[in-house]
């Protein structure tokens, strides 16, 4: 059995060995931060080199196999179990516990410095996700707000980083955002699969007008988009002959606390209500200098 990498709160491989000599290279500009605050997202942020993308894809090719050694450490594993690797529709949480590159990306300064700026503080890990939309497949993700699934942690001081492992375009199911929707209230959960437009049933007329103008976020492989926990987003089906794969890192500002008695994620320890989210499964990734 492979070791549980969640026990290691530091890089375990050479995945991020080469970084810029000046870490300020990774910092966001004032204009970028203002854009995030106004629109609720910030896209086109370079995170990974071509070599790093290939390393992650190689690990992903192993992880999509339900019988791969170590996969019992996933918090959640969903697959259509196709026998054709190019046709596997896959979504899972917890790759950082199993695969070295997916573990070490959490400590990549190209991700952490912008995350700290947007969270305005120290960055603590929440959980990761893998998304694979195979060629010529549906794979629709309905419009939703991430925090509607995370209210078991409080206060709302969360951030999502969506990193493309393939070129993400409109025709292969890139993420779409509703700019400014991060200023909306927390909407009722209407589901993540099936009816893409189900969310419209809970929108006010003013929200509906904004909803009618979604913004497609196209990315090159290795680029990322950051978004606010109330940002309404979703993605359409992959209509192309190429896959659309991505890894997602969800984090929150240090100090967020537990809001439920049960364990937050399958296979993890429970954190008492009101106690800070920390420990083996929620490492502190970055603390800015005062």
C-alpha cells in the first residue's frame, strides 16, 4: 500500500524544485486584485510549466483506474468506468494523499502567493478535486456556488483555484462565470449534474438579468482561474475529439472553524464545532510575512 501523503506538510518530490529566483514574480498586481474584487474571479494566471503539466497528466492516467494502489485514500471517487481510457468521465477528491505531484502542487508559490493576496491572509488547505471530461461526452456541471456545499466551515473565507491540464475552450467545456455574482446571497442548492439551468428557478429578476450574460473562461494548459466561493459558475459538455482535464485546489484563510460534528471529508478525523480547521488533512500552506 502506498503511503498517505497527507502526513507530509511539505513537498515530497522535485515537482516544484525550479521556481523564480524572485518570488514577487508570482504576485498579483493591484489591477488584478481589483478585477477579482469587482468580478469575483481572475483568469489566465500562469501556474504550471509544460513539464509540470505532463507530470500531473501521467499521475492522472494512473489515478483514474479504480484499482490503482492507493486509491482507497480518495475522499470521493466517481467514474463511468469506461474500458476506453479516452472515454472515462472522472471526478475525485483527495489526489494529494496519493500522488506526489498532486501533493506538491499545493506548495507551489505560483499558486500560493496569489491565493494569499486574494484571501488577505495565511492560506490553509481545504481539499482538491480532479475533473476529466472525455472527448465527445456530456460532462455538464450545473450552475452553482461552491460555498453552498461548504457551509459546514465558517466564516466564509474560501477560494478556489481551477488549473487547466488541457487547453480549456468553449467547445470542450471550459468553465463559465457570471461576473459579479459573488455579491449575491447564498443560493439554495439545485444540484451539480443533470439540469444545467436548474439554478434559474431560485434567481430574482435582477439576478436573472445578470445570469443572461455568462463569461466563458478559456485557458491554456497550465493556466489557472481563481474564483470567490459565492461565484456562480458551471461548464457545458465536451463536444470535441480531445479531453478536458483539470485539477482544482480549494483553500481557506487560516482561522476558519468547523461547523459540524461529523468528519468533514470521508476518512478524516472530526473537528469539534467552533474549533479551527487544522491538523493532518488541513495543513497551513503559506503564511505571509508581516
